[in-house]
């Protein structure tokens, strides 16, 4: 097992973001410093509530949770954002007991900067949503740069189609970058090491029935029940969008525990910030080097989740 890393999870409240948080709470080599919630692929209030409940149920009630207030340019579909309301009402998250997760007074972007500035050693930022908060920190407090050991980011699409299906867009972008293309480019423009999990690799891990149903074997274990329920709630997207729900964020998160599961390439790339391809990540010899995950054995990932979340 590698050394313990201090991690800040900047998520945006989707089903897969919460599954990622659940994984993080199980990792023995991760010290969770705090959680920031971006109001992107969620409704903010229930997403904050879910985050705090997950921290309570996993024995981490003192991990602080900060509410995002910065907005991106291209809003997520409301049908997706209401998943947070559904999660917040799940019985497994509403058993008697105190709510965990210390709410903080500062909004997420300022809190993120404060945590980074106060860090004694460089911190890993796990971004499973748009990088709006991080971009603000780099803009307003450039001195945070050396405090960031690595940004581990779910987003982008290099050699595969994107997942944005919106009027006036050509479909080449991935949603976490599309929500705020300038933020992603701002992070790319910094010197911070970026490890990226684009759709090229996350396409390999669709949430399949066999994976979701396997959690039934541990029925009665709250962590397992929550994981299986989150996975079950992802079904329907293939029917409505023609694209399966994938383990986008959870695959990205699993890198923190099992980096050897992946092979990487260093790709020079940049973000298209305007026009019908906005949010697209393109290879560009003049772009900045990004460590991109390229291959994974899907079965290894599914088994890792099952073994971790029971
Ligand atoms: O583009 C993937 C990102 C991930 O961070 N999100 C979902 C994950 O949290 C956006 C997204 C793409 N397709 C979706 C998404 C869908 N069908 N439902 C909900 N969110
Ligand atoms: Ca997300």
C-alpha cells in the first residue's frame, strides 16, 4: 500500500460522485481533508445533505463540507440534477443518528483556497465535477499552485465522441469540461500535474446489471446497500440518451487506491473554449502535457468496487 495522501474531493453531486465519495471513505491510504460540492450535475441543497449523511454513516462526521456558489456557463439537464433529491430520501441515508460533515461558512471556492494555503504538505485534489473552484483558486491565489500535488480529474474526450447532446453543440465535449470550459483551460494553463480520466477510458466501464446486482449478496450492510442503490438508480440513461451511465467518477477515484490498474500516456492537449465544439479537449503539440489513463481491465474495476464497498 502506498503512503497516505491528503485528498480534497471536489464533486458535483451526481450518483457516481457519491459512489466516489463512498469509495474514498473506505481507502486506508486516503486522508480526506474536506469536500466541496459544485452545483453542476446536482441540486445543491440535497447534494450537500447527501454528502454529510455519507460522511456520517462512514464514521467521518468531522470532515468539513463546503457549498459551491460559482456557476458554469452551460447548465446540466434538470433530469440529471434531481438525482440528488432522490438520493437524499433513501432510507439507508436516513437512519436515526446525527448528521455528519461539518458545514463551513466559506463558499467552496474560498474554502478550497483556504485549505490549500494552510496545507503543510501538497494535497491531492480529486475533481469529479467541473474544475470551476480550482480555476478560481489558481487565478486569485497563485500561491496555491505548489500546494497541489496532483489534480485527479474525470473529464474530457480525446479520441472518442463526447457526451454532450445539446442544441448548437457538435457533441465532441465531455460534460464536466463543457459546463465551464474556461475553468478546465485555466487548470491546464497552470503548472499543476493533471492526471485525467477522459471518456476514452471511462467508456470501458458501463454500469451493467451484473455489477449492480452483485451488491445484493451483502444486503443489510449499509455501505453495500447504498452502493447497489446508487448503481441501480443509474439505469434508464441508455434508454433516454442512447449512452450508458458509466463508472466515470468512481473509476477515476479508484486510481487513488489502485494506480497499477491503469496504463497511462502523456498527451499534450488544450480545451476549445468557444463555438460549437466548446468544452472539447483536443490533442495539440503546443498544448500542456496531461497524464491520461488509457487502459483498464473493466473486471478489475468492478471487483475493486465490490471488494471495497462491502
Ligand atoms: O460526463 C460525466 C460526468 C461524471 O462526472 N457527469 C456524470 C458523472 O458524475 C455528467 C453526465 C454525463 N452523462 C450523464 C451525466 C448522465 N446520463 N446522467 C447524469 N450525469
Ligand atoms: Ca460528477
